[in-house]
C-alpha cells in the first residue's frame, strides 16, 4: 500500500488548509461534510473527533491509511481528543500543531495538549500560511516505522519538530 495520511481534528483546526499546503494547491477552504480523498491524504470532517459517536468512522478509515495526523489548533483552548487516543488506532501517529503563526497561538500549551494524545511519536509545529513544518510532514509520511521517524526528528535539529516519548522516564 502507498503511504497515506488521514487528518483528524476539531472543526476549524485547519485540516483542509493543511491539505492544500501539503499538496501545493490553493483551493478555498470550506466545511468538510464527508471524507475527501486527495492523492495521499484523507481529509475528515471535524465532527468525527468532536462526537464519540463518529469514532467508528475514524477507525474504519484508519484501515485505508498508514499514518494519522492529529491536529491541535494553537489558537484553541479546546482539547478535541481524549488522553491516549492514538493507542486505539494502530497507525503511525503524527501530532500537528496548526496556526503557529497566529498572534493568538499558544504553542507550549498546544504541545502539552497533543502530548496527552500522542504518548510516543513526532509532533510538528506548522503554519500552512507561512509554509512552516509542511516539508517535515511530507517527509514523515515516507517512513514506515517509529525508529526511523525518531532518528529523522533527532537528526533534523529543528525546533519546530519534536518527539513525544512519555514512555521514557527522565
């Protein structure tokens, strides 16, 4: 199977805008009503994460992908995912902090929110508008195991690319 990523996150978290940035297209963002497949990306409606009744849709769609991008809007105080949510989806998790360039962005708080969801995996701080972190996301989807991803993060030495390793005791 070709590596493919599913984007999940709250309504307005920036899933469609991120999809456009990843694909290098300029399509006006609009309210996603259903699953939308673009090349190697699956864009999902925000309701899929905001209403537990739709978790089954996330689980079913996860069968079609190799990676899941968990989006956290840096301007939002809302936590969309329950703690440890990635543990129930056996795909490579990638945390994505969106809207990092916004004047109301709370990066540190957003990182802590996404760490409660992704206990082990990469976190990329992004801005679709400023093209920050976009290449890292494209590169991370090419890896098929967490050891390679961890090495990529370590070797990059980029402050916008982190690795959550809460399984390790300091």
